C-alpha cells in the first residue's frame, strides 16, 4: 500500500474531492448499534442479542446491494433495502418480540440520524476553503440531505448512487459523479475509509485517499492509494498546505 504523510507532504493533485459518507464522514456502525439497541430493547429484545441482530441486519443489507450491483436483482432504494433486510432478519430469528410499525420505521430510517465522526463538521468546512467537496454515497438522496442536516455537515454538492439505480462499487456510480461535476476522473480525489470503494474509484481513473477510521476494514497489503490520512482533519491540513497562493 502506498501512503503519504499528510503532516509532511505537500499535495499537488486534484482539488475536487468526492467523499464517501457512511463510515468515512459519519460513524455508521457506532450510530446504528446505539440507536438500534435503544429501539430493540424498548421492544423487548434482550440486550445481549442486539449486537448479533445488528450484524446480521448489516450482512443481509450488504448482500442485497451486492446482488443489485451484480445485476442479479432489480434496483431498490437504500432505505427500502434496509427495511427489507430488517424484516428478513426478524422473520428468521427465533424468539424475538414483534416490532411495531413505528419501530420498523424508526430502524429503517436510521441513516438520517447517523452521527458524524467528531472531526467531520469542522474538517469539511476547512476543506471547502481550498477544495470542491462533494458527497458520493450509496444512501438515498433524501437520506443524505437529512443526515447532513442532523450532523451539521455542509457540502458543495450531494450525489447519490440512486441517480444511476445502483450502488458503489458499480463503475456507473463513479462515472456518474465525474459527469455530474463536468470533470475528468483523473481530476478527482475519491476519499473513503473503505478500501473496496477506493479500488472501484481507482479503476475509473480517480486519485484516491484512504481515511483510517475505528473498526474499518483494513487495506490489503497490495492496495495502493495516493494518500492515506488518520482523519479528515489531517486531510484538510494537507490540502491547505498544498493550496495555490494568491
């Protein structure tokens, strides 16, 4: 894996940034565990079962998205998939209390209430002083708007994979983003905490920046990124140091 030290190196590459959101800018795993735990235990689920249910919920959700990307299933929106995955988990697990419609709605709408990583709001604001900063997410457009408002996240633009009725890492998603911004892929820096996302972007010619986040999937030994930073604050510092003068 090729990395760059954001504290010591001057960045002279693309200044149009596409940022993954869930996991990179907001803490999806921690937020979902916390909020699902509250809702599930209030419904009568033993607290000890919650982590396993949340993990299975995420696994079923990811499998459904993978089928869509592979062309093996018709497209469905992100929130719709999350609701269907929850209902599947609930219908196949033993000994669970029934969930009310209100509880199902609350759980399936969890993305709108994801909390940002502590550095994210200020770092995005700093990045926007030297770069164009756009979200590129698998979340539905309405989910992106809501979570940005919830977390105090300000962007230059919001792009959802919903536009092309697929999900990252489908090449169509990255191609859509470059077209929407009217830039060539090699003039864009994809920023993510997910190596699979960066691999997908790199295959289309994007520059890539890996952001280390707690409990995130680690890069493979042979992964190569143009940048690797500890957090978005370090990325903003790197961009500021490399900003053109005048």
